[in-house]
């Protein structure tokens, strides 16, 4: 452990009692170490001071009424996403019934069905859904399977980055990342960070 | 604090239909939610949006809260997750050149920070925090500003205490280097 690390951990209060005594003794003995300790302590205090700001109290007074208003608006509109999702599901079921009518072995679920769709068919369904979507937490939970099946090649371990690029440009990227799990989102961000994709324009 | 105002009772009352109990929960935690989100995302508009989202999650999901952790850590977990999601979205947008990473100022001058001195302070802090990777920033904020124990942070982030201590150390070291260079 370097001297700086020892002091940071000492200031953070995470050294055990033996190490605390040892660091204290070293600080007492060494002028250089004492200076470093004082500098880091001062930095810690400065950072804390930077967070002590005066905020407009009205913001916190109005926060709850604004939330209540939002909730009431959502309640008024709440029939729309359910209606839209229901319509999409109905359309999918009808489509699937037509496509798979003679295939008795097929297990039909949304991911499998969507994998069978042509891009333009999937797009029209997504556009249809997006148009009626008022976006709520419930939608996040229910409405993402189609998109994710496109994005993650079905196995959740690899990302079709070309699909991400295409679909991100077509649909709200915010909605895309809202629908993926933390692990999946990390995967996307890591791939992007590593610039590990070939962009074709 | 009166007994009827503890979190467990407030949740029970809310689930029994007492909306005033939800208001009390919000009043109790709104500052913590806002300032945690604010330090994570670095501007008022995004922080405000996260606060509203967190309240919505609380409102809808309190019924499923199992008291396996404290309400306090659950709220931090929701706020942190939302903030990290927003930072991820921002990074993806930057990658697709939807916006400029250096000039992410969507506030349009809107802020709840009142005085010039406060504005200068928070801008400086936000500049410093922005240099940390998102997950390191999360740990640093929870430890340094929210003053949570590593055990509490572990419950929020799902990381080991040892890993969190290392994260905090690297964050502090990075800030130290940055401030040294700027001074």
C-alpha cells in the first residue's frame, strides 16, 4: 500500500485498528507524510464544501404537487398503451395464425414470431405501437420483447450492433436503453466504448 | 420521529389507501433523491426528470416492497439505477453523434441553485465528478456526499465491500490528481 493509499483509506475510516495506529505514528514522524495528510484532508473538506449549495426551496415544495398532477394525467391516458399493446398483440396473433396455420410443431411466442417477421413487417408493427405509446413503466415491462429479440440475436450474450444502429436511428434511443437490463446495457456501452463495431453508412 | 411516521408504517398506511402517507415518504426522501441524481447526472433538468421517475416507481411498486432492505437503500438503488441508465443513454447518443459530449447542457439556464456562489460551487463539483467513470462516480457520491456505509452501498450497487473501497480509492485519487493539476 502506498503512502497516499494509506492516508486516503485512513481518512475514509476503512483501515483496521492496527493500521490506524501505524499510519498515525508515520504521520507524526514524517513531515512529508504529514503534509500529504493535511493536503488530502483539505481536499476532502473542499469537496464537501462544494456540495453545500443554496437551493430554491420552492422546487421541493412544488415537487409533490407536480408529481400528483403527472399521476393524474397518466391515469387519464392509461387506457391508451393497454389498447395499443392489445392491438399489436392481436395483429401478431393473426399474423402468426396465418403464417403458422399448417405448422403444428411451432411454439408461438412473441420472440419467435418477431424473428420470423421481415424487417418492414417488424417496423410497421413497432411504428404502430410507438404511435399509440404514451410510455409508462408498465409499457417498459410489457412492450420490449420485439425490440430486444432484434437487438440481442435471441441469446442475450451478443449484440447485433448493426441492428442497434439502425433501430436507434428509427426509434427513440431512450426507449431502447430503458428496455434492456443493466447487464445488457453495460454490454452495449462497453461495445460502443471499445469502438468494436464497423459502422456502415 | 413519531412512531407512526416510520417507513414501515408509512408504507402500510399508503398501501391501505392513505395517500397522505405517500406524501410523507416523498417529503422525507425528496432531497436525498434529488441531490443524489443531481450529482450523478450533473444538471438540474435530468435530475428533475429522474426524481419524477423515482417517485413514479415508488408509487407503483411500493406494494411489492418486501422490506428485505431498508426503504432508504431501496430508494437510493432506484435513483442510482435511473441515473446510470441516463448516463448510458447519453453515452450512446454521443456515440451516434446525436449530441456533443463536451457541451451537454440541456438546462437552458434552468436551475434550482440560487446564488452565484452556489452556482460556481456546484459547477465546479459537477466538472470534477464528470471526470469519473459512471460506476466509480456512483460509489464516490454515495460514500462521500451521501455518507453511506460500504455495507449500505453494497446493498445498493450489488458490489462487494472490497470492490467498493477500491472504487472509492481510485475515484478519490483521480479527483486529487485533477485538483492538483488545476490548482
